[in-house]
């Protein structure tokens, strides 16, 4: 069910794996090294960044539409699960978390949030754990907000309530 390049339209929100949720501002043609390329111009307002992606490469690089409500509810269910922390060295785990975050897959991102979330009664997070947790949390809440058409703060509250309920269980 992957989209062909012509299925993405200006004003549509999309997920670009390495950057999260952005909005297609326009589709433009640009001449690069003598070749005319058609490009999606994607704005990531929160990061004050604009990305130009060749339309013929969009699906290849993993650009996708926002998750369906079904995928969002599966991601929320994932958050409710028990944290799964492998016994591997931190550098190895950190690498895996980073890959999950940059995969653009909402369920994988939810797994990182679940696995790195700390309740008040748990030990402190290291700086790098906190960075990964916040990156995953931000990706999750931005997509949730875009899918539900709500403010990010509302999406953040939804995620927090699930995490708090899980910690209390």
C-alpha cells in the first residue's frame, strides 16, 4: 500500500524518517547538473528547516504519509507494555534505539519511548538516554498531534497519561 510519488500533495503532512513530521509546501522543478529534477519541498516548522526531496526518490528514502489511526492506537498500546531492556552494552543499545527512531516507524519509536521512560521512583537517566528518550517522544507526539489534528501539547498529555498509568500499574 505504499504511495507512488504522485500521491503526495502540497499541504499534506508526511513523515521523513530522519526528521519526523513535515509538511509538503510545494513541488518544484530545479535544474541540478544539467538535469531537471522534480522536488518535494518539505517544511519542518519546529526545526526551522526545509528539505528538498527528489519526487522519484521519496518512497525509496522512506518518506510516508502520516500513520493511520489504527497504527496510532497500536503505538499507544505499545507504550502500555513492559519496558524491554536488553542486557547489551549501552553503546549497542543506543545504536539500536537511534535506528528505531530514524526508521520513521511509529511502533518502533513508541518502543523506544516505552523502554527509556523513567518513573519518578526509578534511577536517573544518563544524558544520552535522556537525549534518545526526548527525540523518540518528540517524534511520537508530533505525529500523534498531526494525525489527530490537535496541538502537540494535547498529544503530549495523551502520551504522558499512558506512561503514568503504566508506571502506576
